[in-house]
C-alpha cells in the first residue's frame, strides 16, 4: 500500500468516534513522545490526549485537502521580546523537505502559548 494512502486512512480513522473512544487503538497510533499543540495554546502529551479523547462528546469531523510528503518535523517554543512589552510565547512547528541538495520549509504553524498550557 502506498504511504500516502496508508496515512490518509490512519488520519481519517483518528477523526472517527469509534477510534477516538478506543483507548488501545489510539495508543497504538500515537508514539510515546507524541505532542499536540492545541488551538487553545495548550500542549498535550500522549496520555493527556488518550484521556481527553475518551471523555469527549461524539462529533462528526470531515477531512478536506489531504496531502502527504516525506518530511522532517521541527517543534519548539518561541519567545518574542520587545523593549517595554511583555514577552509573547508561541508553540511552533515546521515541516522541512530535502530538495536540490538543501532543506526547504514547506509548512509552519504558530499557536499562541495560552493561559491553558501544561506546565512542566
């Protein structure tokens, strides 16, 4: 089976209520070092996501515009400072591909590091 088809099926399965409520199934799909940057600015671990998915209300989620490429994933927290202002923090993720003998970024996302973040 082609990688893009396999990953599309796995991604789609994670949007279904049946899989989201199946702790063992989700656990098998998420790596131990899994991290999610939520839209609220919170960062979640694998264990936190397993609990949240099990407790969430059922919903319908559709997938559109799926694409798949072999990439390197980079994640970090940025801290922007300006004189006289409070620092602004964000969770960042970038996807990089190796093309023509150099790295090129193909995707980047910044999520506000909100008041709901998980503290180490």
